[in-house]
C-alpha cells in the first residue's frame, strides 16, 4: 500500500461532524486517525471569537463556551444550507445569535455585528483539521474526501463543498457518512452481504442499506433526518432543567447566555454519564442563594428521548421497504455516531433487527477511517473498491400540460445516466424551454423546480416531427447535468443544475409521503394530460391532411372527419379519461388509412414536381 508520507499527491479523509471533526489517512499499515500534538484525535466543531477579531477553534473554543457564550459557535452543521425559518425551533436554546442578511432567508451567525455564513464557520473548523493533519504528516494537504449525512440535500452538500474551498481544500468527493462507515467496516471484517448502517451522530441521523460484494459497496436505499441527533437529546434535558428552574425560582435562564451555555454543557455531560450509570445529578448556583439540584435517572432520560428514537426506527423500516427487503434479509447491522453509545439506542436497534449490532469500531472514528479509504482510492491507491451511492428524490422535466416526466427515479444508483426522446406540440417551433424538476409527484406543480434552459436553433418543423433527446447525467457527487439535443438538426444545449437552496427535512419526508398517499389521484391526472396531448396531436394531424389539395376527399368524408374532430375536442375539455381514451383509439383507427394516403399523395406530388423539372 502506498505510504502517504512518500507520495506526491496526498488525499485525506475528513469527518466534518456536528459535535466533533477529525481526519484520517491510509498508510502502509492501513487507515489511521491523525492526532494533534497532544495526542487528541477529536477536534470539537466549535469556534470562539475573541477581542480584536482573533479566534480559537476546537478544544480551546469549547472551553470558552461559558465565559464567552455569545461569541462561541457550536453545532453549526445544523445550519448548513438552511434558511432561518428551517432552524427557528432551535434558536431559543442557542446562546449565540442566528439571523439573516435581509436579502435571503439563509441562516447566518452574528458575532460583534458581523455576519458569518455557516460555510465560513465550518471552514474555520476544517482549517483546524487541515492544520492538525499537516502537522501529523509533516507536509501540505490540499485535497480531501469529506463526509456528509446521506440525507443532506443538494444545498447542504454544496455548502459543505464551499466550506472546504474556503478552508483551502479541494473536496475530491463528497461521501455519505453511512457509506464511509461501511467501507471501514468492510475493511475490518472482510464480510460480504447486506448491511444496515445506523448512524446517529450529534446533529443528524441516517440509515442506509448497503449490499457489499467483492469490493463493490452499493447503496440500495437510504433514509434519515438531518435534524435529529445527540443535540436533540441534550435539548430534552435542557428543556427539563429550564422548566424546573422557572417553576422553582421564576428565572428564565434562556435570556442569560452564560447560564444557558453552562446548562448545555452540563446536559451533555449528564447524557454521557447516563450511558454508563443509572443516575446523574446537576447543581446550579442561582442568585437566589440556595443551589438548584437536579437529578435525572436513566429511565427518565429514556422517556425524554424515546419518541425521537422511534423516528429513527421508522426511518429504518422505510429504508428496508425501499430496498424491498425484510429484517430477515439483513446480514449485519453497524452502529455509527457517538449517540449510538446510549443503551436504549442499542436495545431498540437490536429489537428491530433481531440481532446484536456491531460496535467493535469506535463510532466516533469509523466514518473518518472510511473517508480515508476512499481518499486512498482517489489518490491512486491499489485498493479495489467501488462506491455506488443513491439519489434521494426523482429528477425529470416538465412536459406539455404540466406533467412531470421522471428520467432518474428515487434511490437510483449514482453515477447514472438516463435518456428519453421528446418532441414539440406546436408547429414551426425553433426553440424549446427545458424545465428541470425534483420530486415524486406526477405533475410539476407538486414538485420543486431546480433549473431551466432553452434549446434553440433548430429549423421550423410540424409539431411532433422534431426529435429532442434529453439526457440526465448525475455524477458521483450527486451533481446533475442536463443536455438536450435535436437529432435532425444537431442543435444542442445543456445546464449544470445546482439548486440555490435545498429541501427542508420535512419537505423530503413530505414529498415521499404525499406521493404515496396521492399516487392514484396523480396517475389519473397524468393520464388525462397525456390523453389530451394525444387528442390534440390527432386533431392537428388530421386538419393538416384535410387541407392538402392532393387528397381526394368526398364531401361525406370531410363531414365525417370534421364531426369526429369536434367530438374529440369536446372530450378533451372534459375530465372523462375513459371516454377520451376510447375516442382517441377510434379516431386513430379511422385516420390511420388517411395518414397512409396522405404520405403516398405527398410523395407522388413531390415526384411529379421533380419529373416536371427534368429536360424533355
């Protein structure tokens, strides 16, 4: 195996976490975590701003949470790619200020009157990780593989890539955290089969179903929540403490940043203690004199968080359903993320899957190790591994009548390519608007628009004659490129689709849930739209044939066709899909012979023209 200390092009793996971040690299002895000068691997994802514009990152910043609460930023990963409205519920528990710039809804952190984007704060954490890696390796690091939650949407992934760029790093690949964990798991155990990775970290939850075969890691399905993790369990304890303090003393500690930060740190410590013991006690000195004493048992803590953990189990069942397997088909279950140390989490996962989950690898480090393995592959390592991830929502374009034509379906493996042929619906078009959408419904009005571009420059032709091939290409990072080409003229246009904002956590769930609930209604609507388009094309084509002087129609034939056209147009304006379908079929049979005659007549007319030009 290549030793990174001797290569000219080193790539490290980085786990950019909500609570902690760390880096790893693959050397001659395999993947290893990179430590700082004090031997610490985990770098708290915390930034504290000091007087004069200076700042500290990591352990020093975390230690300043209480003494410098308004200027110490933690859990910023939960703000990445989010709008202020998306994170409003979390703001009362934050000691620092989150606002917007007024021009957009994008969440920003306000420190001493200056606004920072979550990307900028994350870049400060990544810079610290980069410096630790460089000191450990004794060389400059410029390239990395960075992990993100599997359910991060396009905006959140782009925000992560931007943070890396700000930190002076090129993100060669954005890898889903459960997939990275499976890489490390596969390396450690050399097992194959169907693996479920349950990843519950400080701020996010993911579950992925992977099939591992001969070095190929294929994600069959994924589900999760980008706002569910250890922070929420801390918040449950915080809320209980704040409620009890207010009831006993009348104090609202939410308006005291220093006290709020102290309670936050204490709540996190209580959570950790309750993973090892049955009780944990907190004492808070209040101005009223007598200290406030709060004792929490493990059973009480489990009651506080059980509802949120039920949500993770629901995600597991959804992922299994999408992968079309049952719990009996699962060979192994792997736990990832610091929050999986909670005993209740392990019990619930074991009860759900009927097997003891794997916990051999350190849940805080396994993602970074997997990222390092993928980094080694990209750096030219000899490891024969292939990652096959999936996209969370279907992609497609708008067609006539507002229908949504899906080219790439949800849970398709990336990278992937899909092609489909379309045409025009109006005579003599020389340009077409291509509108790209994301969603699970049958009409574009119920989906999210990602982008649009225009295909222009092809010659005017009758409706239905142009042949426009639309190609969707999704690369390994989930970036979409759409190309449209008119086959007869060669006219071509394309766009790289990078959404300016992503979907909220509830929108993703809602889109899928709503698509299932309204599937029958949606398909009925789409069927009607397509039948109306079919009827329109039949009418336009028949009217064109009727106008051809070379067609020898009798008056009776013309009257019959005009009558059929009128009936078809009447039905097209109604909602009876069954009657319209029957009328289209009957009209199609009636006009098929006319179409053949029209083609023959047109050819005969052209031949006569050519013969007329020949010299006698």
